[in-house]
C-alpha cells in the first residue's frame, strides 16, 4: 500500500502530483528488488475506489501518470519476464489509461517471471459484491440448465474475485506509518502479516523493502491453530 506521496510533496512545498511522480522511482525499485529475491506476486495499490473523492486535478494527473508510466515501462518489464495484470474496475478509467494497462497485460501475459498486479480503481468491498453477483449469475445459469445447485463456499466466492488466479498475500506492507487496509484485499488478506513502514512512499527503497521482509520472516503464523 503505497502511501505518503502527498505528505512527501507537502514537506517540500510542492504540488501533491509531484509526490505521485516521485513515487514512480520507488515503484521501479520495489519491482526490481521483489523480482530479484524471488517474490512470485507483487500487488501495488495505485488507486482505490475512494480516491475519486480527491480534487479533479489530482485524479486527472494520477490517471495521466498511470498511462504515461505504463507505456514507458512495459518494455523493461517485459524484458525482465514480468507478467503485468490489473485488479479493479478499468471501465471507469479514462480510455488512454485503461488501454495502457490492458495492452501491458496482453503484451506480457505469457511471461513466467514475477506477476505484478496493479490495483487500480480497486476496492475490496466492490470486489466482493462483484464476485457475489457473478456467483449468483452462474448459480442461476446452472440451475436453469437443470444442474445441481452450486453451494456458496469460500472457494466458490474466491473463484469470482478479481484475484481468482492469484494466491492470497502473505505480507501486506503499508508505508507512511498508517495502519489500516483502506479497502485493500479485504477478503484475501484475512491471514496476511501486516508490516507498517514509517517511510513516505517516494523514499521507499530496497533497504526498507528488505527490512519489511525480515520483519515478516520473524513472525510466527498460526492461522488460528496453536
Ligand atoms: C498514496 O499517497 C497515493 C494514492 C493514494 C494515489 P497519498 O496521495 O495518499 O499521500 P498522503 O497520504 O496524502 O500523504
Ligand atoms: C490508500 O491510501 C489507497 C492507495 C494507496 C491507493 P489513501 O491515502 O487513499 O487511504 P486513506 O484515505 O488514508 O485511508
Ligand atoms: Mg494517503
């Protein structure tokens, strides 16, 4: 959860958008470091369903930054074998932004390195509602075709989430010292370890990332057992 771009900019008396732009280098470094140490799935929370509440110039600036960055980085990501995907509702994004993500996904779909999941216009609650609607639609279709009723199980619902083919996260890191999920992977993070980093996102680097991983490695995970 990449947080603190606005505060980074404010400390320097810059526009918030300068903070978001400065955060791109931290994204680059985190992707490279994660891929180097063998992380298989890295999800970056880029824009939440609640972030539309921000001033229009900030929202527009972020959407432009996403499109520009995705187009500029896709070659390097592809060359490193990274597979790019998105979770969230792309249909509400400006066309150029949605297309930049969709074409990166298409272009890298057969890569077998780390999967980079960009959470954009993503909200955990919206995702669960969407999954439940899909479940109901499928259950109805099966019933209409005379099939057995489809029981509503955790696996059945999970199979309709945006993350159907992505394992649950083992570690959730949030920067800027905040300790909340802000609607990120509500279902999937049920047993994730949470690590808070005091660093503002644009200052996040491989050393801080590895410190978070070390903290994760020192945790004892019990999953409700003893
Ligand atoms: C995170 O930084 C980036 C997005 C949510 C898009 P913020 O913009 O939330 O930065 P702060 O929390 O205001 O410092
Ligand atoms: C969460 O950060 C969303 C992203 C990092 C994209 P916010 O800055 O929007 O969250 P709140 O408002 O502090 O909870
Ligand atoms: Mg914030």
